[in-house]
C-alpha cells in the first residue's frame, strides 16, 4: 500500500511543498530516495525508536520512501513526523482518514517527543496557498505558525498526540493568534531611548536625518565618546514596521532559526551587531546549506559594525553589492537563492589606532602615516556608499552632569514619520523605492533639483573635496532628506550646506 503525507522544504525565504510517499511491499530492505541529506536519512533510526516507544512496529518488509519532487534537496530533521505517520498508514497499523489534508513537520526524539523546527512561518504561508486544511507541528512552533490565518494550526507534543488527533480520538483546538493585536501592542516597546543621551546634539541631528531618509552612517570619534550608545538608540526613532515588513522580517528569522521558542511576530525593527571576527559567509549568508547572514537578519532594521577597520577587508568588500541592490544572491552549482537585505548600515570607528587623533584634549601617539594607513583599511568604494560621515566628540563634563531633560525618541520619531510620509507620496509610483536613500541615479536628477546658488556651492565642494560621482548623488539625497525634515518643497542652499558637512572623511588632509 502507498501512503502520502505532505511536508515542505525551505528555499531562500520561501517554502516548497514536498510530497512524502511511503510504500510497504515484499522484501526486507529500507530505501529513502528524493535527494535526502544525512539528517533526513538518519530519520530511520529516530522513527523506528519512536514507533516502538508507543507500541507500534517498524515494518519488517521492503519500505520505500520517496520525497517528491526528487530534484529538490531535502535537508534537516523536520521530516521525521510525516515519515513516521506515512509508515503507520502504509503498513495499515492506523487508518488516518484526513492525513492528506494537513502539512506535517516535526523532529522526533527517541521517546517520540517532538522538538521544534526551523522555517515554520514560510511553510505555513505555503500550506495556506496550496489550500490545505491545517498544519500539524511541534507545540513550541505553533505561536509562530499561527501568524497565518485561515489555516488550522495544530500544535502537538508527541507522535502519540499526532496519531490520536488524526484518528479522531483526540480533539486539539487550533492555535489562534490575533496578529494585529500583538503587532500594535508591541510597536512602542523600545529598550533604549534618546532621552538617556546627554549632549551630542549634532550627532542626534545626523541620526534623525539618517532615520528619515534611510541613509547609511559612519561615526568617527575617540573611545568613550558615545558612538555605540547612539547607534543602539537608532531603531527607537525609525518609523514603526508595517505589518507586511514585520511578516517579511519574521520569515527571515524563522528560516534562520533565530525566533526562539513560542515566539510570534517580530514587531520591532531588528538591530544586529556582529563582532569584528565575523566571516564573509556569516555576514552575507551562504554555506553548504544556504542560510541568511547578518545582513539579511537586519533586513528592515539596522546593521551596526563597531570598530569598522578591525573587520577583515574581504568581509567589508562583500557588503558593497548588497548595499546597492538591497538583496543578496547566494549561488551554488545546483541552487541559487535570494535573501532580502534592505538594512541601514551604521558603522563606528576610532580616528586612529590609539583613538585620540583630532581629540580636543588628549594627544595622539600614532607615528607619521599610521593614521592614514588605519583609515585606508576602509576602502573608498565602501565609504562612497555611506551617506553621512559624522565626527563624534567627547561629551563635556557640564553636559554629562546636566539635569536638563533631553528630547525623547518619540518626539524625534514623530518628525521622522512626517518626513517619511512625504517620501511615500513622492515615490508612490515607484514600488522598489521607499525612501530617499534608495533613489536610483536617474531619479536623483528629477527629485533633487537645486538652484544656481546651490549648484555653485556644490561645484566648489566637489572640487575642494575631490568627491566621486557617487558622493555627489549621496549629497543630493541627504539634502533632499534635510529639506523633507524641514517640510520644504525645494532643496535650499542651507540644506545643501548641511549635507556637504556630512562628508568628513572625503576632506583632503582629514588624516594629516
């Protein structure tokens, strides 16, 4: 007899339906076909132990398991549960009248308990799309899958529970989550707030501009000046996630297995801060079994690279294309997957190895040429892709001890949202562009028009600073954002002048 169960394979951030066909016939061998990896092949031992634990038997006949379509590689241990249920039906130990109405996933332990699996959200989305009645999965994953409505999410703790439910001997209430309620209740919960930051008004202003236009920022300053503190507070002034963005972000974290147990929708913008020893693959994504990297985990949020020159040169260079394309393509001989990577890059660095070059009080002890060599660790092409170069100076003692109330993140966020609303209206006919930083070159000419006085100022700045064509585009985009914050229809000379001053690292002789 042939029995069919349905599972799913995740490719990139999407899922594909997998049909698990089980045939029990004459003979004594066990075959699993359809490009299974080692973890899938090893399911034979886990399934046999779990079946015996609950008093069932592994057929001592020829068992053939086909994972179709056979040209897609199947990976991981999440096929254990559908294989076990398929074997029970094919060997006629249990009937399961509604088995084919459900997508089933779950890893079995030797005593038949279910362990959580990765990539549940895209699988649930695919199950609904394919018209299945429900999704049977480990209870710990049920909250995540229940984000998808119009699909019965059946959370079970063991193989026995799944058997009893499918036989009709046990009623399990589908897990239901009010996604919108969770989403809107979590929007305002921020761990950090700009009201904690004393002084640094010029840096806060730069952060506000960056948040409004979605611009990348690099902060240069001595140790202890507050670079990390400011970066951690940036997500609190970004516009709240839309429900669609929250779903996208949750999908990526689900595929990477980073959601944690009983997790549901991600309602806050992600903030990722990898250590400078990170490898190229860990940052961009990939591996034998391609997984999202840090740049995809920070999709719709912030990627913070602290001590930028300490990162390996190759690691920084692989970010150049994703910064432009807003996605990363992982290509292998037999597979090519796309991961979204629309993130804001916030980088920080010391101005020199000792950290005190250009410091108002402490003296730099670095020798001649060392400062320039240190700055050269960050390539020109990468710096060109960073819109705002901000010098961070230490906070004076009087400012640090002041009891004066500083502006809250909410007040700044309200201005940022108003600026973003203007951009949404401006780019309503360009679905790929959401903010000023994403404008392609041809659009910059049309949207960022400047008057004669502005052209003269920009020409002088270009000649003196020796700026590239890309830096020219960046200045115009930042000036457009500053004008949006001021609710101004046109880019004025003062907006342009402020944008030019955020190109510190382009100034000749900045490092001596």
